[in-house]
C-alpha cells in the first residue's frame, strides 16, 4: 500500500526539554471579517503564473485546468515561479523574524548537547546511536560487549567517555555535508556482524541506492551500488544479501553477481522483503535462508487488500493475515493469527487460528525463542502482550487470545503510542518498547517476558517544566483485560514520569454527521489555557489506516505555554477506531466521512469552549491535506489559518495519471477515477476542483518540496494559484507557499533544522491570528 505519510526519518530521536518561555500577544476582534486580515500583507502583489489552455474530459464532464503545465517539473517557468512564491512568502513573513528567532531559540534550548539511545545488545556487540554536539544527524556505533562488565553495561554510552574501541558504522552528518541532503531508508547489519547494508537517498526523490559497507575494513565498494532498492534481508550466515526488486547478491567475490529471484510485473502490488526473526527464512513468498537459491514457496494465492506477515518458530510458521476466512470461522474483518507447519505453508486448509478478543484488534507481532509478542489496539489505545511458546493448545479449533493466558505488559495510564525497539535477538526474553504521549516524554521500557517484570531503560529529560509526576501503570486500560499476577519492576525505585499536572491531555468522543463517535485528543496547559478564549490548532490525517501521531514533541510546548490548544482528530480512514472497518469507512467511496469527521471535531472544539470561535487553525500533512482542503472549501469561515505541508490537493488529476509513482497503488485507498462512480465521488471533494468563488478564505501556508516523489510540488503550486484566482482578492494575499528546493517529502533538516521549520510554522499561525509580539 502506498503511504502519502510524513515520517520524521531524518530525526530518529525526540528532542529533550530545557525551558519554558512566553511572548506577549494581542488578540483580534471576532467581528473582523472582510477584510479578515489582522495585518497588512506585503505591498507587492503575489506571483501570477502563466495560464495555458488545457481541457480535461472524463465520463462526459469537461473542464479547464490552465495550471496543468506545472506538472512538468522540467519547465523552467515552474522553477522560476516557485522561487517567486518563496520570495513573496519571505516578504509576507518579514515582520515575524524576531518572533521566529525567539521560538527557534527556545526550542533549541530544550535540546541537550548530545542525544544518545540506550545500547541494544545483539550477539557480542552493543549497538547504539547518538547525535554529536552541534550536529544535526545521528551516528550509528557499536562496542564489544565484553569491554564493560556489571551494571555499567546497561548505561553505555551515557556514563562512559567514548574511546577508540567504539566503532562508527555510519555517520549521517558526513553524508549530509557531502551532498546537502541525507535520508537513510533501511539499515541492516549482517547476522555475522561483518557487513552493514543500507539504502541512501541524497536528493529527496526516494530513489534509494543500496550501499554495503565491510565493517572489518570500513570500505564501501562503489561497484556494489544499486538504485531503486526498497528493502533488504540477509541470509542466515551473512554471506548473501537479498534486496528488492528481488535479487540475491553473494558478497566477498571480486565481481558483482546479482541473481534475479523474483520480479513483480503487476504495478498494483508492492514488493517487500524481510527475514524471519530466527534468520532461517526470507519472506517475499518464503525462501529458505540456509539454501537461498532453492526457490520460492508461495504462502497463499494473493488477492487485492490481503496481507500476510510471516514468522518462524521451530518448524512452525506463525502468519498474521487479514485473508477472508471460511464462513462460520470468524466474522471479524481484522487480522488474525494462523499457525501451520513449514511443510504446510502452501496449504489452503489452515485450521490453527488465534483471534483477538472483543473490541480488540491485532496490529503486529514479534517472535522470540520462548515468546510470541502481539501488539494490540483496544478502542484506539495501545496494548501489548506475550504468549509463551511453544503454544501447547493444539489449535484444532478457533481460540481466543485470552485462552492462551497472555501476559499484558503494564503501560502508563496515558500512553498514546507504543513503538517497538529493534529487538534483534531471537534468543532474548526481553522486549523493548518506546512509550509516549502528548504529556509524557518518550520512555524506553524493557519487558522481561519470562519473569513478568519491567524496567525503565531511559526517559527523556525535561528541564524548565515543573518536576514530572509518576504515572500509574495499567494493563491496557480495558475492563476485560485482567491485571497479571506478580507484575513488578526490576528496580523498585523506577517510575515513568509525565507532565499531566502541568499539561492536560484528555480523550473525547465527538458525534459526527452520521452519529459515529470520533476520537479527539485535546492537549492544553492547565495554567495558560482559558476556556472560550484560547487559540488552537486541529490536526488530522485520515488515510491508509494510519493512527495519527500523538507522541511527545518538545516543540509543542511553545504553543501550549502560550495558551494554545493542540488537538488530534483520529477521523475515519486512518487508525484509532475499534477495528479495520474504521479505515474502510473513511476510504474509497466513503472518503466523505473523513472530511465530515474532521469538521465535526473542529466544531466541537469551538462549541465546547476549548478554542475561541474565531481563533481555530488547522494543520495537515500529505494525504491529511485532503481533509483540510476539502473542509476549507465547504466551510471557509471554519479556520482562521491553516498549514498544508507537502499537500495532496489535486487528487482527481493525480489519480487520472497512471504514470505517477503512487497512482495505481492509491486506487485501493481513494478509488479509481476511470470508474465513473469513483470519479463522481472524488470530484465532489477534490480540494483543487472545489475552491469556492468569491469567498473570504483563511490565511494559508503551503510548504512543498521540489524533489517530492510522493506528492508532486505542482499540487501545492496549482492550488495556491487557483485560490488567488477564485477567492477574495484581499484574503488570498495571505496565502503563501514556501518550497524546499533540495529536499523531498520528508524535509531536509536534522533536529536543529526542524526547530527552525517549526518556528516558521508557529510564527505564521501567530501572525495570522494577530498575536505578533509588539
């Protein structure tokens, strides 16, 4: 499935906190309508791009698209226009320079000189990453475990000065300094610890180049580079590497000999490759990792929308799938777990089925020598449990997870996200997880599945905020999940901390247009927020079944401490619902539900007094801009200001062009406009095709990237030009566009660069709301 999703892949660590700050601001009158602007726009006129005749005809409907020429990124006029738009944006934001500097400084002040991840033991090595002082990007390192003994090993590299025995495997900073941009997609150390294979993008276009580094010599052989690699997997002895599109490369030879293994000819399917946890199988279909050239075994006949995730445990495959089950076996639509013998992998008669309990869904799994870990969702909240292996139940009939006596991991009571660590070692009994919430800095927890204990490995430090209070562990926050016996920490003094006494984080259920309850997470400062008077922003995504990211973000304090409300709407089409129907009910022909859910959440914030009626803003990323763009068209007065980042706005024209990288894959998510019923639905909400005529429009900041291969830079440029053509000529002068000329969909900055970008966004909102510092 294609994801038009922002992933902060260039910033693998969350920043820590140091201080709070505030700026004085002035409010604007709610009666200020037209002109709506609480400021004077630049004296110069906004850019006016050329128009060329272009007619679009689909299913008997014909219309003009004079900005179609912008989709040709080789047109020199496009580059000139994007530069003029950025110049206009700079002029518009000129009076925010001091504010941006102050915001960026306070965000940077929360970042410690160096940031390190706790080491993870794999074989004889301790692997970890750190960001050197003054640098933007991480460095991947390792040490021999035998160099440290006793309790000190758990704290490398936090308490021990680095020595020459530390091996630097990969330095993102060196790559960025050489090329001006760095994005490492996949990074895998070979099972024998002799090689590092990684994929590298140096332009932002996500045309990843495979790189293989010999860790014994430090040599990266340029002859081994291959373009267009998405994923990779090592064979069991580390002598060969599989990569997609699927080839096998034997290492250590003087010549490159890539043997083709599998080629996908159907553009509606993606090819991914990985290895089972024990390293014995590689999964495209299934490849024996000890005999990689013996051919593929098919798991099951593939079908659109059906997925299989495979793990192996002593002759048994554990398969997580959403394949339809025979009638009478299970009436759910979500993922369930199948167990079968290796020799039965191609059988259509799998009988051994494990299903989730009531109101619960299985999101992912991991496997160890003695345990199976399940990542669960219960009414949109995370839960994790482990099952002892081997499973003694013969599984001749469908069984519920509860029948296998799972151990549910104790979680902080307010945890909104649970992200697994790398968990490389199949033989370990400890499972590492990163837990987070809008009011709880990331905490890394190790769960010992054999002893039923947990230990806090590390939690982000936060200075400048009143000391955090201890969280109360829960066991999923679900009334039908029972507290396990003898749960304890490995150290009685260890507790996870949050700041819920300073910042309130509450989860509400908003009634949408059709009576469905939509989860809405609302965050604000207990001290600074004022009922009915505070400004606020609403965030949404609503696509691909992805749960909206609500993890800790230190930069967000710069809004919360100024009295702003930050809200997250888990609308249909994304994740966060009871089961997979939440995604299906907001995708394809049901996409309108996502938009109406978002509007309902916006109205709830205003009607319940969380946000002042005339001071609500919104922000969307990528496919999330469909929500925001459509809502702005339907209700131009709903938002005072909006930010559209790498926005997917020209959906109809994009999905009518199958030559674009993600178009065919996106038919499953949004529909195929070549089908009339799909076209009719898409055209009614397409943000670019439904801009209201002559209406006042909110202030809008559009950010895009020239090399974006997921969402074309022209989508934002066309939309901005058409908004200026169609809406109030005064208001539309506050619609600006800033283009990153060297990066891609994921931006370009490291952790300091992201402070500057966020400061720019926040300053735009404050200016649009009339909150500039006097």
